[in-house]
């Protein structure tokens, strides 16, 4: 039976005497756990197993959670093999992997806990190890019951003969999770991020944040124990009152930090660490974070900035439409958004071609999930002589933004939206980039100009801020819109206090070298370079024909008039929710806000399930998606749509694995499987 798989600890010593009755070339629980170092080594191994491909290295954030209303698989047959299109059954290896390696971790934890008193050591350090182990056991049972429902509850190491164990009702599993985590909270009372400085081990606030999530799930379907909403609020309050956590002002930076192996201990309360190879060493022992759920790109030896990402998942029009757009934007085919999360999460480009470059993806159903972007990983693991590296990106298990949204949901459920507004608005302000100041809100073309053959550069400067960028859209030789790609640098001293100046085009400069077909502006005129060369000190000012190369160096041919534009900045209230919402309407707002903020973080499916209408919600979404272009081969995602249409009521749970049912005759298969 898989759940009794023992702990195998590789030994480093050789056998001293072949007549010895006790082996010395490997460790067993009898001759291990005798030192503090061995306890820590065992604990480290448990952490490491959480990032196996069968768990968070791939499956937990990809296989069974990628087809919802925020994202859909774009794979055909391979989607079936990986469980992406809801065509799997109990024999699928990925179904069994979650079960197998969760119980392997639990067994290793049980062995550690049974032997934790062996070595002589500082009791405070022993408590820290025990607290982490208890939490991790609770966390693994949370994984198991969330995916399989009723599961065997094993709290001590099992003997080889213990192969028949009935599943424990989910309510009792939740009670054990609660017991383990609350005991861990006491044991880790002084083990905080202030002490560690890093967040890929369990600290006090990680326990408290995860308890808030456990209680939120417990309060929802199928247990529906609504008394647990009070505990959601209580534990979210503990996290906030610790003073250790805050929102990162720049949403994008959260995920860039993950790729660059930089700890963000304020935003990311707990992340799973992934140790990679040394710099420059190609190592395939990493994980698939940012790969299957990432932006399409291939590795090319001639381009050290390239990286590998299969991008087997695409965003949905529902997610894209959930972000507010600038009503004044005239950019086409996609309007600018006031919410900077949209263009980060929904990448409107892929990498491809020779030489490698960006290719626009203007069809929303075919956009890549852009949250975790491997291009930000260190160069030595992105591309080593044309071979992709390890990509050991940490996984963000729980973020401070999630804690705020969980508290808002529980508060609204119990007391209505009154006290819940601020938590949601805090998340939204950060999403709009205005948590600590104002940014560029909108760019308005005041004159379209004429004569453009290529999209001109757009420069935004002044106004007390910096970092705002935009691109021009030309139609029929005119600038018909400006797409705001970055509203500004989100850092102290970089926010805008007044409207900046917008300049469209490149101004003529004496002594500059111009290539043919370049366009420049001077004296209110637009010129096209028809003969390459270096400009003299004599500027072009003519309003027809071409300049003389003897006079101006490069030949400048009159093309038309330059476009002009103005900018407005935010006033700090754009992200605020409308007041006066009912409890029901506020719950719908939270559902959308969780999607906008937490998309692709493996939470959406569980959210839809706990809200109680997963099957019907997905049927409604499938009908909407079909009527809004998802099934169109040229511009949609028909493979993903088929996956959504395959969803049945039974998919609120995974089936219990076939191999486990064959070994453990006391187990009963989940309904519908």
C-alpha cells in the first residue's frame, strides 16, 4: 500500500564488518534521528519533496487546475494525457502522483515526529522542527482532502502489514489539520520572518495565513461549516497585526522576484523553495513553473536572452474582460487598461521567429498566461549554449493579498460589505499602481497628424514622475491611438504630481546618423529619410519635396504633419469600488477580484468548488465562451473550450487512484468515478 511507503535515507558510510547484524550502509528510523542535524536533514527532505514534479514542481499548479474560467488548456491530445481537458480517470499517473507523494511526505513526517525526542539538543530548536513538521503534515492532508475528499488519516508510522485503512470523513480530516496547525502555531510563536529573513520555510505567520485558508475552505462546499468564517477573520487579523507583511507596491515585481530568486517576505508569506544547479550548469532537475503556464518562447544558441516555455495554457476572454479599460483609450485593437495587472497576466505577445522577436497576440483566447515570466531568470539558466537550464523558480503558496481578500470575503459573509471594502480596495489600489502615489492614467491624441509609414516613438516626461511608456498605433498614415504600456515607475520619487508632456516621434538632431525610411520631426513638420546619411547642422524646414544632401546631409522628404497628444494622471480614487453594494453583489466583486489578483496561482478551481456551484458555473462559462469566439479555430481556443465542456459534477474531486483501491480494499471510490 502506497501510504505506508517508508523513509529511505541514503547513507554515506561503508560496511565496516560483513558480520555485523546492523547495516551501516544505509539509515533506518532505528539508527537515524540521533542528532539535531539529522532532524533538520529529514525536515529539509520533506520540504524538498513538496517541489517534486508530482506536486508543486508541476502537477499542483498545472495539470488539474488549468482549465477553469480564467485559463484554458490549448493542448489537444496531450491535454487528455495530462488531465487538462477533464478526460482523465483513476488510472492516470498524475492522479496517483498527488496521492502517492502526499502520503510519502506524511509518513516521513510521522517518522520524524515519533523520533523527535531522541537527540539531546536545545528544546527551543526542537520545538521549531516539530512545529514545522506538524504544519507540513496538516498542509499535506489539506492537499489530500481538497483533491480527494475523504482520505485515510494516518498519524503514526505504519507497519508493512497495515494495508487496509478506511477513509476518514472529510470533517475529521479538517479537524486534524486544524489540530496540527494550531499546535504548530504555538511551537513557532517566536519563529518569525524577523528571525529567518526568508520565507521558504514555515514561520508563524505562514501557519496563521494557511489556517485562514483552511477555515475558508471548511466554511464552503462541501462541509459548509459557516461558523469557520469567524476564524478566517481571526487568523487574517493575526497576520496583519504581526506587522511583518505588506503589499508590494509593484504587482509585477512579486513575480519578477520569484524568477530572480529574490525573497519578498512581506508579500509572499510562504513560498516553496527550489534549489537549482550552480551558475552555468545545465540541470534538468528544476521545475516547470513558468513553462506550461507561461509565455511561448524557444531557446536559441545565438540569443542569450532567450528561454524555454511551452505555454500550454491560454487566458480566457472572461479574465481579460474582468480588468477595467481606459474609456478614453483610442488604441486598437486592444484598449489600454487602468489596471496594470491585465497586461502582465494576459500577455499579448509570444516570442518566436528568426531572429527571435515578439509576435503580437491580439486574439485574447490565444494569449499566454504572463504572470511568471522566465525571461527574468538569470541568463545562465535561461540559455547555456542553446540549452535551457534548471528554472528553479519558487512557488508562492500564499500571499498577503490573498489574506486580505479572504478576510474581506468572510467579513462580507458574516456582517455585510461595510468593513470589507478597505481590504479589497487595498488590493485594487496596488493593482492600479496607485498604492503610494499617482501614475499616468490616460493618453489622448489631440491631432492625428499625417504621413506616417511606421509607428512613431512616444516619449513621456516631466510631471514629477518617470517610467511611463507607450506605443503609437497608426492607421492610414495617421496616429489613431496610443497604447499605454506602463503608467510609470512604482517607487518613491517616481510618482507623478502633474500631467507629463507627451512627445510623438523622433526630433531631428544635428550630427545624427539616419537610416533610410526613418521618420523625424522638426519645425512642426514630419519628414521621411529617403537617402541615408549624417545630418549637418542645417535642419530641414521645407514643406514639400526633398532636401539637398549637400545642405542637410541625409535627404529628408516632406511627409506631413506630426501627431500630438496629452496625458492625464490618476487622482488616487480610480481603484475604489462603488459604495452601497449589497452583500450578494459584493461577493460577486470578490469572486472577480480574486481572479484578477490570483489568476494562475492554482486557486481558481478550488474557489469555484467551495463557492458551491462548480459544475453549473463552468457550464455557464462554456456557453458564454462558445458564443464569444472561443471555438473559432483561427482566433479562439477550441481545444480549451472542449475541455471546459467536458466538465461533469464528479470533477469537484479527483478519483482515488486505481492502484490504491487495488491495494486497500477498505477504500471506496469517489462518487461518479
